[in-house]
């Protein structure tokens, strides 16, 4: 399997971030209210159910999940124009469940022969580029604002990311050989991480979301790309049905034993670690390079911006398991536990909370 061309991918991302020919629509912040769109799009938007948004005024129920209008515009463009190729890799998550971490791990595993994690102590791309610049989002970068990118210059395997639920992704990745890696985090920590992150990056025009209000919205499924239980179930069921196409990883398992899960990831992507690589310490070096602690301390992740106008530093808070115990009251914990049991308990999908 060929190694992705970092230069081509990175230049594409820089182009998307800087905009085209001074067109102002490429320079506005994602947390702002949506710009003027076509009459047809606005008419469609007005026909959708809507709820109070977390970082924009509204969330809309589109194709069975909640998202902002700009995300809908990007997803529609993606669904219409994206053509999958054999060996494409798609990383999928619900927001704040380890997306940045999964991007770092996957990029390093696929590119380890080009950028040796053992010896690339000063020139590895992860040291100077945020993982979101190395593995682009469909909805936030490539197809943002309804754009249609030219992906013809990307080497195989092309690697992308998305928060889109499986039901809205599956028709776009029907090409044989496409691989999907899903990272799932326990719903308790996912909520707390989401609440912190969204209040840090929201538009000033939108009032902060209190913990109580956010928790109620979350339990009703009203959060970006939620309901969370349907998002998780969609990928979980597909991983059971077609394990050769969808790999389901757990955030807590990665925290407990990253090296074993790195081996699982590499084997799934058809680039297993050789015995020589393991003896050389490649797996351990990737684990160290991509650790939360190492990524958080890098200058590029302290001061730069990789997703629109959002500071990278907000992507790295604690990265802990069970931080939710510091925030949720016993009645809240009981409510969410009962919800998880009701929605997910019958499907064999279980979580670790400490």
C-alpha cells in the first residue's frame, strides 16, 4: 500500500485554510452565524426541526441527526461530489471523543516508512502540524461552504475524517476496499469534554451553555451529530456486520493499552508492524509521539489554528477517563446511566468509566 503524500495533502489544507482569491466566505469564523445562502437552501433549512444551538443560534435535524446549517451545506456538497477510491481511509468520531488523537495515530502509522517515528525526532510532521492539518475533515475543511475540492493529487491511501453518522456516510464509501476507523468514548466523558470545548469556542453572540442546560440537551440527543447513542450504534452495528470495513475502537482501551490497539489499527489498515519494527521500538515510539501529553506541549498545538478560527489549544484539555465525576451530580449520573442502558444496553456495546 502506498504511503500518502504529505506535501500534497498539507498544501491542500493550507489552500483551504487561507481561502481563494480573497473570497470572504473562506475567512469567516465557524462559530459565527451562517452567511447568506441560496433561496433553495434557506427554504430547505426552514423546513427542518430546530433546537437551541450550543455554539451557534440553532441546531437543525438533518437526515436524522443534529447539526448547524453550515455543516449541512458542507455535508450536502460532500454527499453529492465525493467519489471514494479503493484503499481510502475514513476516520469517524462523534465530537470530543478522541478525534485529534485518532488522526495523529493513523497518520503516523500510515506514514511511518516516510517519517520514521524512531529517528524523526525533529522533522516529523506532527511536531510542526496539528493532526487536523494532516488528516482533513470532509465537513470542516474539504467541503466547507459547499466547496468541491480537487482531490486528484492525493496519494493512496487517501485519509479523511468526519463526524457524520454512518447512515449518512455509507453511500459515499461504497467502493470496495474503503476502510473506516471509528473511535468511541464513554458518553459521560464525551459530554463533559463537549461542554468545555463548545463554551470555549462559541460565538460571542451566543450565550454560554450551562452545565444543566447542556446536560438536558445531551440527554435529549440535541448535540452536534447526535443523538450520541444513534451515532455510536450506527458504527458499532456496521463493525459487527462488516469487520473488514469498519474497525471500532474505544478511547478508554487506547488509554489503557495504546500499543496493543496500535497493532490492531495497523493490521486493519493492511500495514501491520513487522517483527523487526517491534524490536526496533517503532510501536513504542508512535505511542510516545502521539501521546496526549506530548501533543499538548507542542507549540503548534498551543498557539495555531487548524479548524477555522478555533485555537488548537482548546483541543487539548485533560484527555482523562472519568473526569465526569467532578461535574455530574448523582441524579445526573443516574439519568445518563439509565439512558445509556436503555439505548445501548441491548446491543452489546459497553463502556468503562474509570
